[in-house]
C-alpha cells in the first residue's frame, strides 16, 4: 500500500491528540468518562453515515442524500409506531425502505448514467420532502423502553455506548471488505479508472449499484439508532448531517475523485470532528459557529489533497539542474 495515506493518518492522529490535550487543559469535565461516552454517542449517526459514504466515494461517486434517507426512514418509523405496528416489525420494514431508497439512487446513477452529484442533490430534497409528506410537521414519541437502551446506554462496566460498539462492528466489517478482499481491490480500481477496471473484467455497474443500495441500508440502521436515542421521529431528523459526514470522509483522506483512502483515516477524522464538536458544546459555542468550523474543515479537506497533488506534480516536472561548465584551464 502507498505510504501517503498512512502519513495522512499519522497527521490525523496528531491532530486528534492536540484536540484532546487542548480540551483537557481548557474545558473542565472534558476527560470525564461520562463525557467521553457522550462524545462517542453524539457522533454515532454521523459515523454510520460516513461509513455508508466511504465505499461510494472510493469508486468516484457521491451520495448527498444520506441524511435525508435517515430522515425519511425515521418518519416511516414514527408513522408505523403511531399506527400500532410492533417495533419488531418496524425494524425490517425500515431497513427494506432504506435499501429501496438507495436503489432509486442506483437506478438513476448506474442505470441511466446520470451524475451522482446531481442525482443525490435531487434525492436529498425529494426524500426530505417525502418525510414531511409521510409524517407532517409533528413528532411521534414514546418508543419501547426495552429497545431504547441500545441507542442510549453504555456497555455495563464501561463508558462505551452500545451504539458506538455498533459503529466499531460496522467499521471493522467495511475495513475487511475494503482492504482485504477482491471486492475492495475492485473499488480502488474503479476509482482510479472506470474504463480500465471494466476492461480488466470488473463488473463496475453491478458493484456501484450494490454500493448505493448498501448506503441506503446503512442509513436506515442509523435512522433506527437516531430515533431511539432521541425518542422522537420527526421529518427533520438529522437535517444537515450529510455535510458533516462528507467532511469526515474527505478529511479522512478519501479522494473526492475516488481510488484513494482508508477506513482508518475516516475513523481518525470522525474522532477529530467528534472531539472538536464536544469542546465547542462544552464551551457553549452556538450551532452557527459550529457550522462555520465544519464548513472550514470541509474546505480544508478538499484543498489539502489538491495542493499536495499540485506540489508533487511541480516536483516531477521541475527541470534538472544544469551542471556548471568546466573552465578551460581545468580541462587541460
């Protein structure tokens, strides 16, 4: 593997350490076990959305509808629960709905050949609008108490929330697929050159279709966790989280053009953004300022790889130094 991603992961590790050291020095209670548990719990939905995005971006596509998919699935959860449907039935129905929403994106992008950026900006608004159609402006609460601890409580004897454990399991599974299987090698090949990948026998269309479906499915999982955590289903649940998830993916070293990035890098970026958000929350920083910080991080995450690539290209094309002419006296 190229050592450049590993160098960026090391930079992220240093930045994470700096944030946590600064937080411990300036913010009372930052290093308390309860606060670390809250920090991880607070970023669970973002982490699941980022993990849904990661393989899609690796192949050079994008899915900006992830948070809207979460919101529509949450609205569906609320409507079904309000209608008296058992939660054991709601779970599989919502997962199926998430997969179908991902399949809609896949049909438009893979089947019709439309650009994923335009398609998923469209479905971002479409799915959010449908959430309001399904549930309206109200909220549904009172979800079963026997399921809520999965999204709110910590593993007994630890500060690690059950939902964070779910993120670790999902992240580990995606890491194995991406970094240790032929499917993962195919993802990188598609991202580096779709035509070349197709000529080498990789089923590009089938893989891309599956990735969008898997993205929708994972967003549905995130919706169940999100709904149970806040004990409320609303059409505007997770509004705006798509930008935070995209920031985590790109800041983690995944190229927006595809073909480069690691799960470990995204994990480091998630930890960094979670630490920053927690420090800002503990210091009563407004959401507007937090949005400014997230926007700056998104710009930096795009700018740094482009600047690094330009610097490498400049070094490669720099003319070799011309040796100084040897004086006539020295040649005699």
